[in-house]
């Protein structure tokens, strides 16, 4: 399965597992390093980046069964549910934005993982922030919109920190 994207009058085609220079992905979507969620209203696209820095920057993105747990914006302290980027993912189905994810395979190279939908998110997940303080995180449940076997191949399981293994969080449906 592929994803066709029109951006500023140009058409781009991405296939799950395709690798691109990070600079090209940033150029096409108007993004830059240092920010994991980008909202492009003109193309009605939300781009989520899964980077190699992960836990050292306060994020524990990982596959859990047949969903991908993607941490919201905010590397330090409790994550803000009202942050623009977090709200954009929560309301993505309602707004009609496409949700796509790229995963950094090494510095400078991004793999297009695929197109997702966020049906649920978790609020109050215990996690470590960028300075290793425990905090409340927002974790989005990304459901792949392509083959499950391909998803499992592209997103191998990862371990998580002890705080992230604890319960106490709420699972909330995203609006239609």
C-alpha cells in the first residue's frame, strides 16, 4: 500500500518501508529536527516522527501488539493535553487530517512507516521526562491503515521503562 500526498502543488508517493533523507522529508513537509509532531493544514496532514533519541528525550514510542504507542508533545514535565500538536492528533478524525509516521532509522535517514488513525489516547501514563523525572504523559494509540504483518515487520517490539509499565491512566476515545 502507498500513500499519495499533494504538497504545494507537487505529488509525492510513499511506500511503507521506503527510506528517505531526513532533509528531504523536512523540505517536503516544512518540518525541522527537534519537533516530533507537525500539523500541515494546507495538505491536511499530521506528520509524526519516531526518533532514535527516544527515552533520552523523554519519549517511549513503541509497538504494543497491533497498535503503535506514540507519546505526545512535551519533553519536560507533565504533557499538556491542550498543546496544539496533541489536540491535532486527538481531533484528526474529526478534522479529516491524515496521520502519517516516519521513523528515524539512523541520524539523517527516515523510514516511511505508513498511514495511521488514532482511535484512542491514554491520559496520565507515568513516564520519565528528558531529565529523568517522573511525569504524566499522553500516549496516542496509532492503528495502522495498512497490513498488520507489514506493520509488525516495520515496528519491532521495544521495551519500556518501569514507570510506563504501571497502570492508573485513562483510555479515552477520540471524537469522530
